[in-house]
C-alpha cells in the first residue's frame, strides 16, 4: 500500500479516537485517582483495538495496516492527558 493511502487511513481514524477518548474520560471523571482513571481509558482503547484486529475496523473506520497497538495506546494516552487538562480548565472557568 502506498504511503498517501496509509496516511489517509490513519488520519481517518484520529477523529474517532479523539471522540472515544474524550467520551471515556468524561465517563470516568471524578476528583482524584488520576492514574487509575487513565488506566481505565487505556483499557477501553486496548479492548477496542483488539476488537478492531478481529473485524478490520478501528472506531468505525477501516483499520490502517501497520497501526500497532502500542502506537494507538501512546496516542490515546496523550489524548487522555489533553482531555483531562481541558476538562479541568473548563471546570475552573465555570
């Protein structure tokens, strides 16, 4: 597969990954226990990736070939940090 196609497939997954992380962060959000909540978010992403390996779809999109689970989890971990910071800032802004 050529790199433009692989890049397009990867970029098509990103919005769905962002949405999945934000929704999961919101679902587990409560004061305290940050590392445990992040682990819960990553468990959901991990389970979704495992299902994607079986179905060929990732978050409703064709899973890009070569998109390793570690890469998805790393991206999801960073997205989780960003989502939490944004939610905290929003709460402070009231």
